[in-house]
RNA sequence: GCUGAUGUAGCUCAGCUGGCUAGAGCACUUGAUUCGUAAUCAAGAGGUCACGGGUUCGAGUCCCGUCAUCAGCUCCA
C-alpha cells in the first residue's frame, strides 16, 4: 500500500504549503494529503489556477493577469488579452495545461518587499492594481518554469500533481467587481485529486441540468417565453397555470385562517405616489414610467402603496392591530437584460405579499406568527431553510431606539423559536431591519425567497396613524412580508427541487385515466367527472395508441397516479392505480379512489 | 447594462471551406389496428433558416445592426 503523499500542512488554523513550511519551520503541523479533502482541494485548485495562467501566457503572450482565487467548486482567473477567447479555446488551453503539468515543474516560492514587487511588475498595470489592494509590505511570488505570479499561496510542491482538471466556462468579469471598471476575461475551471472525482462532479452538473426548470417547463408545457412579446415576461400555459392555481388556493386559505384580509391595489399609480414613497428617487431606474393625460404614472414595482392607501381610508383603533392585508400582487421591475433567467428572474412577477400594520410592541408576536407560517409552508414542500437578520446600515432613518426595539424583536422572535440564524451586520434596508429566508433545494443550492421587513419609513412618509388607548394619534409600524417571495421564482425552485415530479396536491394533472379499449372510456369519463366534482383535475388518454404507449406518455408527463381501466375494473367498479411515488400498482374500489385523492389534496391544509 | 457564445419545424438537433425544390428523430394530423402497464404500422402536414440591411452571379452559410437566448460579471423576489 503506497503511503499518501503530503502536499501541504495545516498550522494554527491556516493552510501553509510545503515551500512555506521549509522556510518558517513546521511545529504543530497537521499534514494535508493529496486527496479530495477541502484543504487539499484548496491547494490543488489554487495551483490549477496558476497552471491555467501559465498555459494562457504561453498561448497568448500579451496576457496580463489580475487575480485567480479558489471558489466554491473550482477556481477562476481574471486576465486581459487582446484576442477574443471563446468556449472553443478552452480545449486548447486545457491541452497546454496538460503539457506543462507533465513537465513536472517544481513550484517555488520567494518573497520580496512591496517596493521590489512594484519595480518587478512595473510594466503590468493589473499586477499594480492587485498590489493596490494588498496591505502587506512583504509579498510573495510563486514560480513554475518560466511563469511566475504574485501570490499568497498555498500551492502544490510540483505541477505533476495536476492531472484531473477541467475548464468549464469563459466569461467576462469587471475588474474588482466594479461595473464602471474595465471588463476582463475570466475562465472558470475545477480540479480534483483524481479523475473519478472530477468525473463524478461533471456528472452531477449534468444531472442538475436535467432538472433545470426551463427544460422541464418546456417538456411539461408549464410556461413559455416569447421573443416577440418581450424578455422576462412569462406566459403560463394551461398546465403551469393549474399548478400555480393550486398553490394560490392553498396559500389563500392559509392566509385567511391566519386573519389576513385580502385587498387589491391598482397596477399603475401616479408618479407622485412613488415620489412620496421614495421609490421614484431610490428605485426609479427599475420602474416603468408612462404618461397619461399629461400626467406621469408608474407601473408598481411593489405593492406597499396600495395597502397603505387602503389602510388610510379609514381611522383605525389600536384594537384592530395588528391589521394584516395580503395580495397576490403583480409587480413590474426593469431588471437588466443580462440578469433575466427563466422564471427565477423576470420583469413581471407576482408576490405573495402582505403588509402588517402594528404597534412597536407587537413586532415580536407578529414576527413569531409569520415565522410559524413560513415554517408550515417550507415543511409542506420538504425544504430546508436558513434565516438571516440584517441590521441597521450606516445610512438609515428612524430613531436608534426604534431600530433597537425592532432588531431585538426580530432576534427574540427567532431565538424563542429555537431558530439558528446568521447576522448580516449593516445589511438592512434604510427603512428598517429584516429577516431573509433562504431555501436549500434538492441540489443544495440556496435561494432567497421569503422576507420579513420592518419598516418605519413608509408609515412616516404617508402619515399613517392609529388611535391608541388614550385616544391619541400614533404612528403604526409596517411589516412587509412574503413567504414564497414570488410565484414565479418559487415554482422554478419547486420544479428543480422535485425534478418536475410534483406532489399530488399541486400536480397540474394528478390523475391520468388510461382506458384499455374504446368501450372503457365512458367509465373513465364518469370517474373524471366525480373527481372534477371535488376540484381535482384529470385527463383521459383515449387516443388511438397502444396501451403501453399511452402509459409511457403519462409517465413522461410525470403523472402522480395513472389509472388503467379495462373490463375487469368496469365490472368490479374498481380502478388499477399505478403510483409514481410508491413505484407500484394496486387495485382499489372506484369510490374509495375518489375519496383517497380527496383526502390527499385536502391534507395540505396549512 | 457589460464580456463572450448562440439563434434552422412545436421540441432536440444535422446542414463541410457560400452552389439544385432545406434534412432527421420525437411531437402533430389522417387511415389501418382495439391492444392489460414505458414507444403498433403506414401515409401526410409543418420552416419568409430570429428580424432588418449589406457583400456576391448566387447567402441557412460571410459582414453590420436590432431582438432574443445561454454562461458569467454588476444588481435583486
């Protein structure tokens, strides 16, 4: 059995490479072996980035390099070249990398003063830009063959370790992440200790692509986009609309049970309303503005104003609070063309929006209520989720005392429910602190959907009031909250989470009937009608195709329950059910079947 | 918005360096078949090659612009 080889060490919580260890000694060092541990991958990928840079330099001599860090599942390097580099060039670069790696070049390290480094890279403005960002006065350089680069490390001892890597994509990236700055070329890649792990990773990426909601949405006929109609404007096809309708109904009842009042505001309001709210100034660039009869109007990017104006129409007593208004609010936002992405990022979408008007003292109980609501919804779909509190930013309005009350109310609400949460210091909106809810999907990806935001700003700007127990006018606090976030994004996530195999209660077509012969269609029709009576959608596949073909079609549509009906079933008043979830077939009495589905769908009461 | 790539039938794709009436599979329509759990057979229909301009004797193919999509960047439900 060969001994595993050491490629670096972990010392005092830091990874140091063998080069550094040789220089500063290595007491209390834990060896890092050449394998796929997170520490090892950190080192391997860092060196893979350098190897890629070396290959690029060899192929494009005028290349200038910026930074090349390790990221979540790989690495990248930002650089500038005069030539255009496309996806087709990645193969070429990979090949060059392999050639260089095979030369088994030692990776050496030496350190110099910043002044010396400035001098050394005098003709390289990108390296100078890198140094502008580094505070250390002593900088290190790693050299392998004829290539060297300013770098903190850690690196492998030799390029010979680099065998299992793959360049995945080429893209543009702003220098320093500043959209006003120059755009550099960025190539992403990944690397592992062995070929098998690389292959497994690439397979996983392929699997994820199969679950892509855009692909499944097309296959199942859920939604579509139309170039000629405009970017980021989704169309819901019958099946998608049925699915969405199910979700809307479940959630509507859930809101009503929790004392929310349905309201509805107009899609378009005078621009002055948006000036009062502050959206015109702060969000104007993302708004669609138009002119009607010489007056400027704006399509709503948020639903708050409608709810506020409804609130203000009447005088409210403290006894009414907390007052909860909800709306499936359609909003329009002018997102940048490059960020549109299927249903995950669109220009028109519907939020499951609510605004809760309450006293400062009620913030906590209200938030606890909302958290319970969120938990019910997440559990229903089997999502894990995380919470994050964002606190007061530098630029904020409202008294520190109120901020303090609100922020601690949010924290206490989470603490008392035993929630673990992160804190984003200074990440709140200027008008108040918030809790963001982040869903983790079946592939471990995190999505921001729900949000609970405390707002002191809008009640002030719109001079909202309630009458307290001493018959005095008070200003209410407003809590914005969404649970799904938007139907569009949430359904995209659901689709990928379930890979299109939606649970019975939201499935667009929970039941497909497959009559064995023509003479069995009448019986199917009778059962379908019985289901329709219970608001359950079904289809009858009585086309002129073989039985096997029709079952296959139903399977490909990911139908939860396929019901085959022939002489036997008609005679016995029964059904033969093929259950997608259980992957088995069973027979049951027809009326029991209807009852069964009815129970399955009403169980989702939340 | 920026960088790079892409756009051929409802879907997935072929169409080499410009050269006959633009192809395939699936889906669709019609006919035959009436079938017991993942593809019955046959025939047919379907495309102003994203849109607009240009180069050329000739453009799906080359060039420019617009629109849209994809991978990122910057920003967000």
